[in-house]
C-alpha cells in the first residue's frame, strides 16, 4: 500500500476537481429534477387523463431502465440524429449537446425527476382528506388548495424518501465517469489507478470521499426533517 | 445491421444470468446480515452495521472497480506470497456477480430485518413452547411470513439490482449494454441500439414486477385489509 501517492499535490488536485464536478453534477441535476418533478407530480395527480398517462409512461420508462443506458442514449444516441446534427453547431440550446457535462446533467436530471415525481405524487394523493375539505370549506379554489395546503404538506412528507433519492443520486453521478472527458471523483480515481497501477488506494480514496459526502447529506436532511416535520413527530412528554 | 440486434438479444441471457446469480448471493448475505443484526451479539451487530452503512454510502461502480482491479492485484500478490508463479485474472462475470451480490446483500439485510421484526413475537414464542428449535422455527414460522413483509422492499431491491447489472459492462462483461455500445461504435448509429437495449431492460423489469405482484397476492391470501 502506497497511500502517499494519493496525497501528492497533483493527485490531491485531481480528487479536488473530481469533488467539484461530482457536487456540481449532483446539485444541478437535483435542481433540474426538482423543478420537473413538481410539474410532473402535478400532472400525475391532475384532472387531465391523457397528461396523467403520458407522464406516467415517462416515469415508468425512466424507472424501469438503467441510468447508464439513459446516459449513453443522450450522449451518444442524440448526437446521431440528423435533426440535432443540423443544429448543434450554431443554434442554441442544441449547441450544448456537444458538451459531456451537459449531456450527463440532462440524463441525471431527467432520471431523478422521474423518481421524485412519483414520490411527490404519492404524498399528494395521501394528503388527509379533512385538510382538503377544510380548505374547500373556506372557499379556496383548486389551485389555492393545491398551493396553500396540499403542496406544503406533501413536500414535507416527501422529505424522508427524498433524502434517499439524493443519496442515490450522489452515487449515480459516478456514472459520469462512463462519459469520456468527464472528471468526477470516480474518474479521478480511475486516472490515479491507471497512472500508478494502485487500484486499492485510488478507489478506496474515492469511496471515502463518497462516504463522507453521503453522511454530510444525511446529516443535513436529518436537521431539515427535524425542522419541517416537527409537527408530525410523536408527542414527547 | 440485424446481426447486432441478435447479438444484443443473446447478451440479454447474460444479463439475466448475472442478475439471478447476484440475487442469490444477495439473499444469502441478506439473511446472514439480518440474523447478525438481530442476534444481540455485540460483535455481530457491529460488523453487520458497518457492512450495511458503508456499502450503502459508496457508489456501486466504485465497489465494482475496487473488486475487479484491486481483487486481481490482491490475488496475484497472495499467489506470489505463497510462492506460486501462476497469475490469475478475475473474470468479469464472477466480479460482477460477487460485487452486485455483496452490495445488494446490504439492502436485503435491511428489508429482511424489517420483515422479521414485523412478525409478532408471540408466534415465535409459541413455536419454542412447542419444542421447535431455532432452525425449525425459522423454516416453519418465520420464513413463510417474512416473504409477505419483505416482498415490497425486496421487489424494489430486485429492480434496482437488475438495472445495476448494466454497470458490469464497464468492467468488460459482454452483456447487453456492452454489446450495444460495441454495435454503436461499429455502425455509428447508437440511438437505435440503446433504445433496443433499454426496451429489453424495460421488458425484464416489467415481467419481474408482474411476477412479484402475483407472488405477493399469493402470500397475502389470508390477510384481511381494512376498507377505507
């Protein structure tokens, strides 16, 4: 074991860059995913059946196929389509499809949106009927009931499941290393491995980074749950 | 062109093989893990807790690369120490099955543990009172009921496990995803191949979902549900 290799400046820098890329991917894809998930969840619980079916089919396909295939489909697959080839040299936003970061981000964002939408839709459906009736009795419209009563409570109740999804997403970002020229933590470890032929040191260092990040994320969610879900906690004497 | 589709279709057999073998490993590890966590023995509880916490905090891909590349070097070092001149290569199938099984064993541990805890304790005590041993109690009383409680999370784990098999392509196992990538590189038309592979995965997960739903119905036969 030659751990000193990991702590050489250029390799530390490699891992450092990897952490930045991983966290950048994680938070941007979660951001995209959250916005899309809210829209999808409203569609899934909405009154318009065709929209329900379309979004339902979307989440089913996204959740039923491996993320790696989705990444390949967007990174390699879309670039083959003539319609995109005709545009990606100069027409925005198609120019982005040449960037590995954007492709990975798009794949991750669309993926987490599918999972999160189903969680949120589940929470919306399980909202206590009495709360909704009370809001209606106050004369609130459908949109008002949704915005003022259902969503704030449903989003809170989604928190525990969502913290799982965030941790899963952190681990999924390691798939970015399957896209050439993406340098996340896993890719940094692979680089160190192939430069020095030290697989244990290289990948264990990556594993430790992921573990610490996972614990940090879980810690943040624990605090958030304590704050936002305090009213649902069992009574303490 | 068609030959590539046929090849991918044949690769699907390997995908099914890897996933089933890994499932077997994960069930065995899951049962052992659950038994360790519920044993009350401090040492065993600590080991099982470290196992489930650490594994669930590290990406599958990193564990796989660690086992595949690290395992090869480690084994060869070991052989060298024992004075053997032979060198071994870990085959990607074994590495894939063992790592995926090892990882999902941690998830199975949690779902089995939860299932065992859901069975009323009185039933086990009744079995003991009848003079049944621990093993007998497990086979006759605990296991059949565990299935029902464990099924929802088991189904979830199984679907995630199926999707994780795509990662084995990254260490060189020639399953569907690997073949699709090769076909794309050879023909320069990746879109259709990845769509096809995705569709095959979707069929696999859908069939699993359907089958496990049937199993769930069967095992929940005697259960009365409250009507809302």
